[in-house]
């Protein structure tokens, strides 16, 4: 009975993580703004990055991305033309080296998984 209970709890948690990721939506690299594609190239090259905070740990406080251990996600600035600061656009990567990529144009209010 205990094994069944643990299996049900695990399936529920796994399903919740899939639901969160499934509700994120997707975007192709070609659909991203030019600045986001340039940021992806910098991430692939390992830098150098134009902003001091690029590469810091993304905390996922909004809990819109699948739950992962602390340090799994990193964030990178996508420059916004005309913005006097870093702007609201970011690319979030998962794992090291990165195996999953997300784009947000509204400072973490919504995310789209980047399809490579």
C-alpha cells in the first residue's frame, strides 16, 4: 500500500511539473527577436556577456518553469532597443551545459520554451 501511495504522489508531482512546462508555450529560434538570437550565440560561445548580471542563478520564484534544484536555471539579458536599463527581456537556460532554453519578453510574467 505504501508503494502505491508513493507512486501516486510521484505521478501527481511529475504531472504538475509537466503541466507547468506545458502551459509555457513554445517559440522557434527564427521567431525570436534578433537580440535574443544574438544572446543565444553568446551563451553558446560562453560569453563575453555585455551585462554584469548575465549568467546569475535564476530563482524561478514565479514557479512558472518546472521545479528544479537551486542553481539549475541561469538568466541572460536580451537587450531591448531604446531601453535605458537591462529591459524586461531575458533568456533562461537550464542545466550546465544548457539543455533547455526559455524566453521571456515581460520580465518573468510569462515564458516560452525555445525550440532548437
